[in-house]
């Protein structure tokens, strides 16, 4: 396997944007306006956000269109899980509306990109 094939996922704009998103979510968790007694929810938010680029990378590394598509579906599910947790954190006022709005906008952009990539992969594998 060449070096290029091992890092092919890094060339995907959706992976790059989902890495930025995950990093922003982790930054947010470090500034939450709640005590850490809700650590399980905080950890779940961090894990769900990190799972998006991880699944994109894992799928790309499978070298099969069918498996790549499968992992894109998983990445999209993790993105929606992250968005739901952000909704909950927003309702509980643990995050400020401007931060929530920015993350939701970023997540919506990533969701559109994942959906577009899923739709571009033929089902003939």
C-alpha cells in the first residue's frame, strides 16, 4: 500500500470539515457552563463528534465502495447524534446560543456533504 492510499481520507473535504467540527465540539466541552456531574453526556458528545471523521477515514480505508458507503451512513448517524446532544445542551443552557448556532450550521454543512458523497457512490460493488 502506498503512502497516498493510506492518507486518501485526508484529501476528502468532508473529512477535513468534520475534523474541524469535532475539534470545535471538544473546545466547547472544555468551556461548558455546567459542573462535570454530567460527565457521561459530555463524554458522549465528544465521542459522537469524533466518530464522524473517524468513520469517514475508516470507510475510505476499506477500499470498497460498498464498505465506504456503509461507514458514511455510520458517520452521518454520529453527526445526528452529536446534533441531538447539542440540542439538549442548548435546551439546558449549558452552551450559549451563538456557539450552538455556529455548530449547528457547521453540522448541517457536513450532513449535506456526507449525503452528497453517499449519493455519488454507485451501488454496483
